[in-house]
C-alpha cells in the first residue's frame, strides 16, 4: 500500500492486512487517514518528494524509525505524537503493531505550493525534521484534518483551510496582529458566495475575490467577521436553505443540491450544526 504522494507501506503478509483508508488531493495539499487493524508487521518508507506531517495513534510491540538527520528511534507508544519530515529528507522503518486499531493522519505538501501564502516568510528556510514529538496546538489542527478525512464527504473549503493552517503552524508562522478586510472586500466576498451557493467554493477563490493570498485572507476574514470562511459559507448556504424550505413542495434532497451539498446526509448535518434541528423538523415547525 502506498500513498499518492509520500509514505509507502509494505506488509509482510498483504493478504492478512486489514486497512481502511480515506484520502484527498487538493490545491497543493494531499492528505490521508489510515486505519490498520490487527498485528500484521509492515515496513514503511518515503522518498521525500514533499514535506510530510503526521499525527500518530499507534502502539507497537517493537519497531524502528530512521529519518535523515535524526538518531534511530525505537519508541513503542506513539499515541498523540507528531512527525515532520521536510522535502528531500528520507524516512524508513518497520513496525510490529499491537493487536488494536492503530491509525494515523498524514499530510503531504510542497513548500512551493504555499509560497504565496507565506508571503515570502521562510521561502528559503531549510526546516529540520522531528519525530514522535508532542505539540497540543498542532495536534488539535491535525485532529481537525482527521475529522475532515473521516467525514462521508470532503468539504473542500474546510479541508484546504485546515491543511493550510497545519502547514503554517509547523512552519512556525505566528502573527502578532491580524489585519482586517475592508467593507468593499467583505461585500465582494459575500456577493461571490451568494452567487455560488450551488457550487464548490475554494479558499483560493474567496481569497482572489478579496485580492489576497489564502493565508492573509483566512486570517483577515476571521479578524473581521469573527468566523472562518468555511463557517461563513456554511451559514449562507443554510440561510438560503431556510428560505427554500418554505416551499413545501420542494424535496429536501433538491434543496440540498441547490445550496451546494453533495447529498442529503451532508446537508442534514450542516443544517443541524447551524439551526440545531433537522431540515424536516424545521419545515414542520414553520
């Protein structure tokens, strides 16, 4: 088994391996969530074609990790630990997992893909690898990425936002003071969202409307509105859905498609998140 961009996994007995995987590849970022059930040993390696960032929930009876520039590691309890291996840095090792459901979430990205979002910072920086480390803030962000990957449908705007945040956190980008969007920019973004509620809206598209990089737009939007772009788009979609629900002859699955959701279950979850009830119950109560 291999990822689309980085980590290759080879089981000693592939027929005995029980693997569940979810992945996406989006605008310079690739991510995967992998569950490994049972105790089948495996080798792993990466050629270092991209930056590699992973959060582990794994326990081993034995194992070894070798990363260029780091001492060989033989840690067994990898739960809540994070590994970062920069582009060009090799990684390999082997694992004898304990008989439980072990899992990890990993992200792969090329630093050139986010150069504009870094606004020149760290563009020439040569980051060092670290393995099996702990960082509560980065862990929380990678758990959000895990939730995105485990959802029935990938929300591309949310996924892109979380990946960008994780990459910026691992690069150590900290802002002392966030800028704000002008009234004109807010109006332009709002008009764009309202005109594209049925379509997939990406962070890069919203940033382009405001004339900013994804990184600066995401920060400035949150500072100006108090919510992130994903929440804003979701709220506008549900607001339109509320209007459509007044048309009692319009099926709920048709409303879901009209406001940009790929299926009724995804729409129901989003509606409940915003309104605290299901679309059907809301319609019956009106």
